[in-house]
C-alpha cells in the first residue's frame, strides 16, 4: 500500500510539454497526406496518439489551454471525412478508418476532461445536422466510438435557438418502430429521426447509451417539442416500459437506458414544473409497491448501475416535491429508501445514496433536517455495543458503516448538521477513522470507512468556524483530539490513500484553527503529505510527531500497540512497529515501567491462536528491555511453558531470542538452555536464534559438542557453529561438520545460507573450495536458474577473500545474462558502471589485456556468451565487436568452449554473430548432430558464412531448419547474380 518514490502527477507535469508537442506535431500528418484527408490510418499510429493523451487523466487541467486547438481540428476533419466517405473498408486489421481513429481520440479527450467540456468545442452549424444524422443512420459498420461522438454532437446541435420544424428535411418518411410509443401529430421529421436513433442506442451496452440519453433528454426538453407533445409522449413511453404489466426485456441495458432517461428528464427540469405531473407515476414504477407485481423491478435492481440511477431519480423527485408540491410524505418515503441503500454492497450505490441524503437534507427545514441527522446517528449507534466502556465492533458491517460515514461526511460538507449536534457526529467519525475488519480471506474491508472519515473531518474543518468547533469530546478539546487521531492515522494506517487523506485533513484542520492545536505548525511540517507516502517512512514521521507533544506521544504509542502496529498481520510491519515502540519509550524513559506492564499484562491474556499479536508484543518487549528484570524472567518462563500451544513458532522464537539478546546477563543458564533447545532445530531466517545461542555458548562452552551432532543445513545449530568458530576450541570439528553438510546437501537455499555465514572461515582453504564450487553452481529446476542464489552469495564472499585463483570465475559471474548475478560480480571486480551498459562489457573484455592468466579466458567467456545471446544482447554484442576490431581475439577460447555442453548453444550463436558482423572470416566448427533446433540453426548460420558445402550434410526434417538453409543458399545465389 505504498506510493511510488516519484509521484505520477510530478512525472506528468515534467513530461506534459513534450507529450503535447509530440501530439501537435503528429496530428496533421496523421489526419492528412499532401493536404488531402486520409481514408485509413495505421492502428499503431492511432494507439500511439491515444497513449500520448492517457497520462493526462492524472491532471486533466493541463489539457485546457490546448483543447481549442486539438478538438476543433479533429471535429472538422471528421465532418470532411463524412462528406466523402470511402466506398470500401480496410481489408487488414493493421488499418482502421480515419473516422474511427478521430472518434477514438475525441472519446479519449471526453474521458479525460469530461464530455460537457469537450462538446463545447464541436461546431454548432445547423447544416451539419443532416450530415451527422445521415451518417449515423447509414453507418452500419461504425464502431461505438463513432456512434458516441456523433450522438453527442447531435445533442449539441439540438441547442439551436429556433424551431426544429424550420430545419426539418422535407419528403423524408420516418417509420418509428418503438413499442408502446404513441407519437403525437405534427412532429418534425428531424425530431422523429433523432428519437428513432436515440431510442435505438438507449439500450446499448456501450458508451453510446450515455450519449443517446443526453440526446433524447435534449430533444424532449426543447420548448417547441414540448408544445407538440414530445415530452409527454416520451415520458409516458418510458413509464410504460417500467410498468409491472409490461413484458420483461431480456437485456438489462434496456432498463438502464430507460431509467437514465427518466433521471435526466427529472434533473433537467429542476426549477420548472415540467415534470411535476409525472412524479407519482415515476415514483411508483421505480419503487416496490405492496399491491403490484415486482418482476421487472426485481430484474432492474440486480444491477448496481440501475440502483444508482434509481437513487438519482429519488433525489430528483424529492427536490421537485420540496420545490413545487411540498409532498412531505413522499419525501419521507424517499429518505427511508435512501437510508436502506446505505447498506448496499456496491460502493457507487452507497456513495450516491449518501450524497442524495445530504442534498435533500440541505433543502429541509431545520427541524426535519435534525430528525434526519438523528436517524443516521441512531442507525450508526445501533450497529455496535459498548463493552466495559469500549466500543465492540465485531458485529459491524463494513458496507453499512461506509454508507453511514459517507452520509455524515456529505452532511458536514453541505453544513447540514447544526453545530449543536456536532459532538456525537465527531465521535462517530473518530470511531470510523480507526475502524478495521478482515474478511473471511483476511482482506481488509475497513479502508473505505476510514477514507470516508477523512473526508468528513476535512469537510468539518472547511465548513465550521473555530468557535463552533470549541466543544469537548470525552472531556478533551475536540480539535486537539481530532488532530491527534489524524496524526496517528496519517503515520500508521496501512493504506496509502488513507494516510494521505488524513494528512490532508490534518493540514486543513490546523490551517483553519492554528492556535487551538498543540504545536500545530510544526505538526503540519512533520506530517507532510509526501513524507507519509511510504509506510516505513510514515512510521518515522509518527515518531517525529510524538516528540513534539505528549498528546501525540500517547496517540502514536496507542496506535503502535494496536491493529495498525504490533497486531498487524504482516510480520515485517510488526517488526517496524515494535522498533518504533522502543524508540518512543527510550525518548520517554519515565514511561518505561507503564508500557512494560501493559505489554506483559496483554501477553498473559492472549489465547493460543493469537500468534501474530504474541509475536508483536514480544518484539516490543525486546525493543524496550535494556537489562534483565524479573519481568523478563517471567516472560521467558511463559514462553517456555506454553511453547507447545503457540502458533507461528518461528516468529515467537525470533522475538524471544531478541529478548534474550537485549537482556544480556542475569538470566539463569538453565532457563536459557531450555528455551533455546526448542528453537535451535528451526530455520534461523534472521540469525537471532544463533546469536542468542552464541551468547549462551560463551557462558557454557561445552554445549558446542552437542551442537556438532545436531547441526543440519537449515537449522540454527549450524548458524551457531559459524558464530562461535573464532572463540571455540572445536574449530577442526566445526570445519569438518560444515564441509560434510556442504557435500551432502545440494539444495541451493542451504548452500546460499552456508556461504552467507562463511565469514569466520574465509582464511581457510576449505572455504575457498566451497566458494569455487558455489561459483560453479548452475543448478536448473522447474523454477529456473536456482543456482544463481548460490553464485550471488559465493561472489560476495569472493570479494572479501580477494583470491587470484577465483578471478576467472568472478569475471564469468560479472558477465552473465542474469542482472542480479552480473551486478554482484561487477561489484566484486570494483567496476562502478551500469552493468547493462556497453562500457561495462568493454571494461570486462579489456581486463584480458592486463594481469591476465590465459586459463581464465575460457571461464570468463562461458559467462559472456550467455549475455551475447540473452534477451537484451545489444550492449554485450557492441562491446564484443569493438573489442575484436581493436585487435582483441576470442576465437581460441570460444572453440575450446564447444566441449562445454552447458554453453555450447550460446557459443555457436556467438561465433555465428561474429561471422555475420565480419569480425571472423572463417572458422572450423565440426558439425555434431542434435535435436536442439537452436543449435542446428547456429550451425546453419556458421556454415552459411564460411562453409556452404557443409549445409548439405545437415538434416532438414524440421521446417525451421529447412527455412534457415534455404535463406542461406538464397542469399548466396542473390549475391552471385
């Protein structure tokens, strides 16, 4: 849940001028050739232009100064294309009609900047109406992009300020085949054509449905069309389609289109009485009625999009009632329905319901508005219960809380909650800001709730004055309490968007109430919006804020000891949180005894299944313990006695060993030994078990003999032997044990662990032999080159050993195709260059010219050829060619490597490459029959360059081989003629 190091908006601001310049230069040749409009364009060119625009979704306003240049140009060329359309469509998928390409670009502009903005740049000449109508009526091969843009443009043209009858085509017959639609008389032909088109695409599953809805609403709301009865006919038709007596349509998009049309009509008629007479019928067909069948409505409500549109309809009905008829009974019914929608499983539905409730509440009188707020508050309180003075949220439904908290936030944003009712709402927001719940698959379901709470606090700071916010919550200042909660959320929350939302809300809260919050300006500077992008860095920000005031110290400490810290399901987060607890308590040493008592008391209350929290608590104790106390002994006895029942035993062992290491002296040896005997057979991923055991061996050296017998490749006994080697009297036996494990266990992970621990033995010949064998480990499994793990650890040890005899192997590692391996090899050789650059590879090749043993060449090149034939060979190939042209030679070692079965194919391909480049003129490579097609193709390339007669001896039963031979022979024939 971390943000990237460099923000997308920052990247976009830097690259925007180049993107726009590229778009401006590319559009003219894309649209025209030799001054004439193109008919078809390449799909790849179209996609490239779209990709230039896509990044602007992060900052759409960057496009605003350029819209008046790009959009009209595209629109005019679209019209020119429609005036003389091609007779044939492209016959290849590599080309697309220019009309589709233009409309896809215009749709991209609409997606980024919004269709209401973009449509303003379309032409408004009424003469284009007939052209666009005819084109879409005939455009049977059009895609959805062309239909969408054309319908949008038609809706813009219908804003013409004169009657449609004056521009209607004469003599055009229009057959309206719309079931249930009673067309009024004297309707202009152009209107009939528009209605036919809009209704046809109103049930579409694509974006053209939205444009068709806009077009249909636009034509219905025109005054001249209302006079002839078009509005009445269309609304009656839409209501009849939703009536329970109508037949059930197979497509859900049909009902989505009808509902969106009704919603558009209601919204467009705001402030007018045009739709008032239809409100009862619309309300009845969009809501369950006790005395009517619900087959159609049930089918409609299966779609979240439909439910969202129904909410929009309810909102519009309530606002029209309040503005015109004052039908409060229907308004109350709408409010009740909207409260039910707050529990919907779809987030967009909950968002629409909460927004609708806030808008309706804003229009109510103060008494009724207070009742709505009280109902939402009562609903919120009924979702949880108080146990021992704390809220028990175990039965809370995350969906319901999200809807309720969003409602609070929207109400605050519109200042619909009176200042006298703020206290309980703020308590609800505080609860929501710290809410977290896991689903059955351990996924977080509380992120939306916390994000909504941030919005609510931000809205509170924006809409209410400092005087109105001078209230108390639990006996403390509300402003200070909220600020503390926001500091905790912005520094410890696992979700990056929540942290940033909390930071933004905190800045707004302090910026508008600076003198009411402790160390306000400094807190804003510390809890910076960008500083909390990374979670690990955000914890440091929390520690910095805690140093400013005891208010923030207590809040951050409580957060670290809760679900955001040591109770987190991620072990790495628990380690970070425990370390932060130690840092806080060390700064406030007077609080040490209280925190330790709190942790030890919680530890004893945990049940066996609380493995994660137990791990976090033990890590926290280890971070604050600096000397042995009676509490530590009690903790160790607790672990020793309950070990068999614990979950996540490896993590408990890690945390307990950290306590042993931190407490140092004073713990009886027998207790330590009893505990460590349980831990030592386990894998020691972090090395803390072996550290604790090494400390114990320092106090009781005779334990080494028993450890020698129990040491295995993946247990802590072996790690302990490495750590006590320098001070032990059993060095020879330890070396013998390690050698035996190395020879028996070929597992790459085990060998990598041994090499990582080899430090105390690097002066021994046995260690050098292990490193040599590690550098030669090329184990391949179904997982890939797992031996690379061993080679990486081996080259790290080789860097410390600095043995000349390892140089060839190290150079092979530094030239391999695997980036991670090559990078470590380059570090070992001291090359401060990009390991993927030509300069890096050339530096490796030039090493052969100084302090070079000829026996290393073969070893070195066995790695280099894998880069030459790898996925990205350009740099290594260029370096090799320049090296050979400068007088270097690699022929002899390459021919010698043909005996190495592991790299024979890369060697052959490298020889073929050098022949192709003219670096080698001829070379004698004997043919060895093989079923490996890459190998045979390499032979073909080699013989095609220098010994074409040998091509006849190559078996050509494989098509790829036949094609390769034919290409070589044809090239020879072409050159000879």
